[in-house]
């Protein structure tokens, strides 16, 4: 228990909160205040028994429409299942918690029980003990830590053991925590159930628990954007082909003869009606509803982040990690192997390895140059996709039978090619990023994880978003005019179709987002199942194989777990979700269905990840964490970037502002016409003379230019309006975001009040215990009996593997009651 005290584990005190509060209220009334009386009066009065039965009520009954709806939804999803009912009832702690202190062990409820510390807490205590154990000392050199022994090959692996087998019969009750999580959590049949976060935290630790809490909260928050995005997309489908612009294009006949798409001898002029399908597709995403949806999503991002901070603070209080500060003193084992000198550290009071500047800075320079080369490769691949898209489009457009669908087919094929390159580059860069980060040889695990996170995220941003950024921000912006088109690698830059490039951006985004989710799901779930069951598959396909009589050796728990995949951090899962978060927020103006696809994917992803951790991976060490770490800052930056990007896409990649400006300039002229946009198509087409093109007759092209190829007055007015729209949209939305940040506190008033009250009660109890025990210690000259009793230290699967199959509650029964374990 002495080791456990160093980690500050918060454990429940033997305290009847209600009685203690009543006693303090009485003391406050007598003029001897120990706790602020106003805080006590405002504190909700509820039953505080930690072992409350199902028939107990919480004291203060819930009321209000929100709580009524919450109860109805919970009953609809879970029915009368006893486990989920008790999970919800006991989610908030009904006892006062305080950091565990050996001298006050008698004041903590259940300190004499074997399961006083959770499996995750026991694993991290044993891990820290093994990490600080010396195994070699030569002069001023001192090597220590089990990770160092694994790194140099002394041991093959070091890991906590799972609590027995995860396989369970659905008709039986779980026998251990692993089966409990498999039954109630790690199953596709529970896709619509709440996650047992307290049980996840107790088994895997706060770091893994916080990831699943964030994923669940993010998925839950996507419901409203998914519904609104579906309605916006459905509205676009309904009006597709019925708006005035696309109708005029489709019915133009031989009125508008367009300039050739390329300047080669084989390219010919065409009539505008041949791009009818492309114009109709643009209408589905290029409509006023998209603008409103972008504004909503920009505000939703801020609201989501603020509400997550509240959820994070609440979980930190419940799990006792709100005041936890991550230690940065843990030295990585590979750091020791690459150091060239040793130096005395006064904080740890031992000689520690260090790396000289002459050896460190060349590594940083090498890594920086390598990253620039990799990013340059990503940009080159993106340009290759652009050239491929243009080549396919020109080839299909020359075919009379395929000309109507040329743009649609070329965009789809380019999206598939882009997705293929993205997956391949992501796979190889992952290995490259890990190699380069290890080459830099960071001293602590925190430094290593932060550098790897930023490095991989920056690459994935370039990898996944480069083609989308080109279509949304650059395509069709610097195209020149016939006879004077700029070229890249000898290829003419492509123009945007009628309605802007937003329809092409939507198609590319749909392919990349949906394809990425399908490929990742297949690789993470289907392939491991195929590999693990390959022997059974061979027996089915080859039934005549000779059966060898082999006596199967009974494997020990540590041997069974060694056959599982190596345990890993939740970094890869966070990265995948944050990249998806960028799709949902940054490019939502082009593809309103992005929240719906993300929602469907996350409902499956949570159960896939849960099954991996329970059944396919070795059990991770239960590291503590009070938040999601550096990912919180990344999400905040993505939210601010999303506001600017959505404003830019609406202003420069759609025809929303050009049509609005044309309507205002011609409102008197078109007042008596069929539609306020009458003449817009003809107005948007510039005339190219035969002298410019070298053709026999003039032709038209999409631009706001005069007959000499110079920009006309409308272009400069439109550019000013677009820039003003971006500035106003950004400032208004970010202003609303700032107001949300100001008026929504990171910690709710009720949670903050609970924290303050619990701190005061814990201090009052422990200080009173000090006053009683101090004279006794001075007379006896000895420590407390509890301190001697706890000197044996916590048991853990790392020390006693044979005990991993035994559950803490075996004194009652060989089976776990799901209602008791929450």
C-alpha cells in the first residue's frame, strides 16, 4: 500500500455524506462553521450509501421534460436489464473520495478487501515498481526498468494478464471482468447500448476509458448534425434539375457553342447542353440550405467542444483524476541505449543517461529534411491524381455516347485512385514516423508521444485533405482564357463546371470518407478473424487431411496472452477519429451527408475497438489520464480552421454569391421576367474571338471577362463581395463561438459544488483523524497497524499470474452478479 499512496489513487471514505452534512449544518448554526453554510444548503440531498440496493431511491427525484425524455430513451434502449439500470444509477459516486493515505487506511471503506484497488490500479503500481528496479550497476552507469530488459532482448514481453477467458455463453452469467465487458460491451448486439465506462476504466485504466468516453460522446453528438445534413441533402436532391439555371443549360440547344476543353488539335467545340447532367448535380449541394447548414455546423463544433469539457471534468471527478498531473520523469528504454554520457539528476538522486547536443541536433535536422521530402511526395501524388482526372475527362468527353457522364465518371475514378494512394502512403508513413521519432531519441514517454502525434497528424492532414483542398480552394481560380491558359507540367489547368467545383468536391469527399471507413473496418476486424480461424477454414475445404493425434499442452494464462497481438496505445484510434472529425467539419459545405456517414461508422467502430481490446490485444497497463491530452488542442484548432474553410468554399467554390450579386444588380431589369436569374447563364459566359483561339468562329467560356480577355467590372465587385463574406462569416461565427465559450463553463456548477463539498468533507475527516492519532503515536512510538498490514503491497497478475483467473468476489460466489459489479 505504500507504493499505491504515491500515485494518489482516490478511494471512497467511510463517510455517510448525508449525516456528515447534517452535522456540519448544525455546527454552522452554532457558530463553529467548518464548511460554508450556503454551499451545504445548495448541495443536493441524496442517498449516499455506496452499497445501495435496487429498491433504494436517490433521495431527490428527477423532474423536468429533459429528464423524462432521458428516462424514456434509456428504457427504450435497455429495457429492464438490471446491469444497465444499476450502471446508470451508480454512475455518479455516492461516497466521498480522497487520495489514499496509508496512515488513514482505516478511514477508507473496503481497505481490508482484496479488490480495494481496481485491476488497472494494481497493474500500474506493479509496472512502476518494475520500472524503477535496478538490474545493472557499473561505476556511474545504472540501468533499471523492465522496459529496458524487454528492449535489449532479456525478456520477450511484459504485460498484465487478462482475467481469464473472454468467451462466454449468452445463457450464463459472467465469471470475471473480461467476460462482463465481452457480454455487455464488446459485442455488435450492444451497438445501441450505453457504454459501461466505469467498468472499462476499472479494467483498462483511465487512459483507455477516456478514449471510449470521448468516442461515445462524439458519436452521440453527431445525431442532430446527421439528421440536419440528411434533410439538406434530400432538399438538394428534390430540387435537382428544377432550378432555373440547370433548366436553362439543359434547354439551351445550340444557343451556346463552348470553346474546346484543351488546346490540342484533336479538341473540338461543343454545345452547352452536353454538360446538362453536371449542372444538375451541382444543384444538389449548391443551394441556400447548404449555407445555413454550414453556419449550424460551425456553431455545433464550438458547442460540442464545450460540452465535452464538461463531460471530461465530470469523469475526472468520478474517476478521481481531475487533479492528476502526468509524470514526465519516466525515461524511455531506447533513450538509454543511444546515450553517450551519464549525468547526476538531483530530483531522482541517481545517475541518468543523457545525449549530447552534438549527437542530438544532427538527428533533428535529418528528421526535418525527411519530413519535407515525404510531404513533397504527397503533393506530387496529388498532382498526379489531378492530371489523371483531366486525362480521363478529355478521353470520355470525345466519345459522343459518354460525353454526358464524362465529368461524373472521371471524378469517381480520380477519387478511387486518390483513396488508393492515400491508404498506401498512410501505411508506409506510419512506419516512417515511428522510425524518425525513435531516431530523435526523446527522453520521456510524454515527449515521444506528443512528437509522434503532431508528426503523424500533420502528414495525415496532407495525405487525406490535399486533393480536397485543391478542388475546394484552387481549382478554377487561375485558369486564364482561351489562348492564354497557364500550364502545369505542360498540362492545361482544368476549369470548374457550371455551379462551381462544389459538386466535384462532394463526390471526391464521399469516395474518400466512405472508402476509408470501409477499408479500415475490414482490415481491423475481418482480416484478424480470417487469420485466427485459418486452421478451421482449411479443415472445411480439405476434409481428407490426415488427423495427427497431438496431445495439446495446457497453456498457462501468460502463454495464452502472449499469443495475442501486442498491446498498443489508443493513439491510432484517436488519429482515425480526429481525421474523420476534419471531414465532418472542414468540408461539410460540400457534402452534408458527412455527419451521417461518420455516425454509422462510429457506431460500428466503438464495438470493433472494444472487441479488439477485450479479445484480440494483450491487456494494456492501466495508465491514468485526466483528459484526452494533446488531441483536445488539435480538435480546437480544427474547429477554428473549419469556420474559415467553410466560408471560403461557399464564397469561391459555389455560385451562391455570383447569383446573389447578379440578382441585386439586375433586380429592376428582371422584375417583369420569369425569374430573377434570367440572363445569368449568358452573363457568366465570356466571348473568345477567333484571333484568341485560332478557330473559325467565336466561342464562349465560363469567365467574367471582356472580349480582350481582361476581367470586367463585375469580377472585381464579385471578388470584393467574396472577401467581405469570408471576413464577416468568420467574425460572426467565431464571435458566437467565443460567447459559447464564455457562457458555458468547463465545469458545471453542480459538479464544481460536488467537488468543493467532497474536498472539504475529506479534509475534515482526515484532519480529525490526525488530531486523534497523533497523541497515540507519540505515546506508543509506532505506526498504525494498517501500515504494517499493507506492507505486502498490492497483488497483480504481473507478480502472481496464477491468480488472474480468480475474481475478487470469490468469497461470495464463483460467479459475478452484473448488478453488484457496477
